[in-house]
C-alpha cells in the first residue's frame, strides 16, 4: 500500500485479544446452565431411579411382589407401605417396581429399532432423493396413516406377548417420525458448503455421509428419541391395560392400573398411584427432551 | 435548529453469563436534519448496537447502562416500549441489513408498504412511495410478492417502507452489503438524493470507509465500541489522525490510490505462460419449468471460453446471476457442462465419471465464499485440514499431523489451533483454515469463489495478501470469482468480465481497467466506492 506507517509515532491501544470460548469452557457453561435448572435435575434423577429400579428392584424394596398378607389387605398409603396394599395384601410399591422391567426393556429396544430403522430410512431417502425418496416417503406415509396403538395391537396379536414382540410393535409405530426428521436434516446438511468442500477434496459419498452428514443431522433425532421414549412407555402401558400384558399374578404398570379400576371410590391408590408413577416418568422424559432442544438451538 | 439525534456518553452492553459485556462505550453523536452521517467500523465494533439502541430495538439481553440518546426531543435510553413505538416509523425509519429476509414472503409488497402508511395514519397509495424509492413500474411491482423481486428491488421496497412513515431520520444498517457493487451504487445514489431533497437525516452504518466517504457529510470511525475519530470525509481521508483510520483507508483500494483503481500487476506485453486450465466454448442449460411457460431451458452459460495461465491469477467478474459461479463449478467438475470442452493441465475432463475425475482433484481445489459454512462444525481444525489427505489415503496419522502444522504455518495461524473447533475462530481465521485445507493436496490450481466478500475490509486485505504470498511461494494458479473489481485489481493478472452467461470482455487487468471496452465493465469500474478521494 502506498501509505507509510514507519514514521507513525502515535501508539494505539493494543487490540484486545478476541474472546472466543474454548470447547471445554463451552461444555462447562452448558453443564452449569443445566445444573441451574432444578426441574431438569429432578426429572433426570427420577428417570435414572426408574431405570435402575427396573433392573435391580431389590435395592428399593425388601418385600416380594407375590407375597400375600390377607391381614393387611387394602391398606391406604403409609410408612412401610408407600403405595398402600391391594386386595390380597401385596405391597403395591413393590409391585410397581417389579412391574417395570418389561416396559423399560421394551422401550429401550423399541427406541433402538426406531432409531436404526428411522435413521437408515431418513438418510437413504434424503441422500438419494428422486424415486427412492418418493417411494420410501410414501411407505412412511402409509405407516403414519395407521394409528400407532392399532398397529401395535395387531402386531402383538400376531406375534404374541413378550418383551421383543411389544418392542417391535411399538418401535415400528414410531419409525415414521424418526425417518421424517432425519430426512429433513439430511436435506439441510447435504447442501452446505462443507459437504461440497469434502467432495471437492476427493471424499467418497460414503465418507461424506458417515463423517459429515450423519454427525451433523442426528441432534434433533436425539431429542426426538427422548420424547418418543415417553410415547413408547404409554403405548406399552396401554397394551397391558387392555389385557395384552403379562398374565396374573405377574405385575405390570398397565395391568396394575387396570386391576384397581373397580376400587377407585373405596381404594383410590390402587389405580392412581401406579398411574401417577407412569405419568411422572413420561412428564420427566418430555421435560428433558424440551430442555435439550432449547440447549441445542 | 435542534439536532435530530443527540447521543451523549452512551454505554450499551450485552448481558451474558450474569456479566455485562460492553459493546458501546461513552459514545457521543449528533445528527442534524438533512445531514448524512456514516458510522464506520469492523464487525464487533458496536456500530449496529448503536443503531439498535437509538431505535430501542436492542436484543433481549442488551442493556443501556449509562448516558442518554435523545431522538427528536424524546429520551430513548431506558424508555418504555410505548414511547418508542411512537418514534419508530414516523420519526425514525430503519432499513435493515439483509433484503432477502427483510420482507414478509406471504404478503404483496404493495400491502407491506401500505401497512407502514396506515400505521402513520396516512391514506396515500403505496405506489407513491415505491416510485419515490426508485422502483420502476410501481403499480405492477406493488402486486408482486417478495420472491418475484431481485435483491436490489427488494432493498428498494424496504426503502419505500421506511419512507412511507415519512420519518425525520433514516437509519440504514449496511444497506447494501448483500448487494452487487453496481446495484449498491444505484441504491446509495438514490438514497442520498432522497435525503437531500426531503431534508431527512440519514445515519449510514457500514464497514467500508470508501462507501462512507463517498456519501457522508460526516464520518465517525468506531473501534471496540469507542469513537476513535470523527470529521468530514475530506479531513479524514487526507489527514487521518488514528492508526486504525489509516488502516481502513489502506484497505479500500480506491481510497489508498487517491480515487483511482490501480491494478497491482501489469502483464501487458508479457508472454503468457502455458495454460493450466482452459475452458473452450462451454455452455450450460438448466431445465426450468413454471406454470405459464411449461418446461424450457435456461441458458446459464453461453459459449464461455476462459484460460487460466500457470502461476497467474485469472478473475471472473460480473453481477450476481451472470454465471461466474456456475463456470467455476463446471471447471471443477462439480457440475456437468452441456457443451464445450474443459482441459485441466492437458486432460479433458468433460464427460469423465466421478472415479476418473477423482485423481484430478489433487490438481485443483476449491475455496468457498462463506467462511461460516465451509467448515464442518463437528470437525476440529486439524481434522478439517487433513480430510483431503485421509480421503486420498496419503501418509499416516503422524505425517498428516505434521502436514497440518506446516499448512497452518503457511496460512499464518498458530499450530495450537489444530484442536480447536470452527466456532472458536473468527471469519477471517476460518477462511485461512479453508485455504489451508485446499492446499493440503498440494494442488496447482485454486478456485476461489468470492473468498473475501463475506469479510470485513481489513480482514479482506489480509486474506488477499495471504493469497498473493502463497502464489509467490508455491507457484499456484488462481481462478478468482468476484463481483468487486476493486478486489480483482488487488490480486489478478488477467480478467474475464461476464454478463448474462457470456464473456463480454477479456484481457490483462491493467488493460481492461484503463481502457474498458464494454458498457458492463465501465459500470463495474464506476461502482467501486471511494470516488470522493478524487477530489482531495
């Protein structure tokens, strides 16, 4: 340039170092922000408790789920019997805890099915576009048109009851949501310059897909997964409520709620407390999902 | 007469993590009626914050911590929403930065202008203001939707909306940075004409001192939230007191050379080196279909021939939509040409499949326009830079790391940046990383798609300098796409001026700039800001 700065005697203040938060600081800030949300913490703790109790119920109760005590039948909630007792004097708290493994395990498997199938469908259809996209999306549309519970009922009727059939039944029902979300994210990421830059750098489509498109499009899908965990739990509870659940005396959330229906006026806790237990779990999952969504935005 | 805007000792900050970070510090500013004042500074200097504070549109975490801002006799610092609402539109009009998102896409533009008229309580037809804002055929345009208008027309509609409130002051926040230089010139000419005719005060916010100096009666230079210099453009240009102002002047090519555009390289009469890239008669037709005309072809490129000599820079210049980016993408094989031949280093690449083309990738690489989208946000800088090496399975982990360090060194970034994520870098730094990635395979040709147009003028100059240094050190050839002739003059040896898919003029930069043959070239040269420097 033609201007000469050499004889420039005036000293300017040194430019302040640009403040860019480092990655660790960002993560810490995010965690701090989460820690300041007490409702979020309570929700996380509650979900954690339910999952742990599903695998190791003995940690939280000393009674057995089938121990009948006719002398203490139909007790209202009190110390020693947190949720009261049922018609045969069985501790309801214990039965609720022992009733969770199938639901929780089936939910986890259903989510795994939905995420794998949904991601694959969404990525394939978003990535290849054209006929493949149109075809897959119409299939998804057909799935969407069938009410989820009806689909689950038919699958359970055909396959019989058990963790895997229930998981398949519920998982298939929530695949369309995953497929659609993934597809829209893939369509967005696919056109970004860094994908083109990778292509220009000689990367194969497989590499672009695996290293660029997938990691950058699964954020909203993860949020949806947490949200759909709640949906899956309600679907499984509905199945057992309708009588597709485990046979007595085995307990399950849906059957517990159904069994207490007849005593709603005299012994409200038989239906309401297990119901609240499930409702609180779904609510917690929804809240976690919403908080995560706000954070990633 | 009292001032329209009187700001004294204004402090504005943003609340983040429970501390207030100052964005504007102790600022004083006056705007008289019928006066044009320009606020100049790089991004982050607080100029937009200042504009938003005046009109009471700070984001939710913005706080005015001290001082006062009196607009037309009303205190706006800490004022209630109701007081401010009376000011907006009728006293202060705002022309937002981005014409592409500034209009409601679901309403006809006439209705949007009419809304501003109605809010003031007026009854005149919207066409009147569209005409004032320089929209041709206003009656027809008023019935159109924003997506049917070009960027320049949309900007005029936004000006019409601002005028419809019959304000005493118009704030224009980077009113033209999203537009081509030629459109930019037309819009600014028109806006300053309106201001002088109607006695409206105008506050222009810009990062380009050349634009400010061309238009303003008074220029205020801001840096890090403080006013560093104030004065009339003549004084600022001739006797700048601050180092920062001098930097800004040096970064605006036309100001630096006293109002003339001086190409850096003069290759007239020199023998041209052998070509590394030759495009001969390349055409490209896109199929478009609309309801009225059915399916038809749209000629994006029509018989374009371009040659990039080895070790030199060839520039493609033109307004947006003239086909320069399409040419670049075709030359890189990212898009197939409809006709013609493309030879890269002697190899014909038209019709080659992806796999056949792939080895040629090592010879030519691409740098994108937008530094914020060109790096994968999930990749560290090191991963981004070494990605082409991984794709071509060159070297092992250790040798790739060493190469990444070397590349960072070449683009003047510290090696510590290898583990950083793109979000931790500024725009200029990201563009350096993008250049480093393009250099990873040791290509002979770099295709640069408006590599500096998204950056501040000062950073622009640094990147251009870096590109020039790299060319010298590594013997690179560049194909440089830009809409700005001032930038082309800084870096190119030869140039092709394009318009509507054709090359209208071609030759050494020094020749084309001193003796432009075509109308398009003359328009582009006239549009380079900084002409007022002629007078001083």
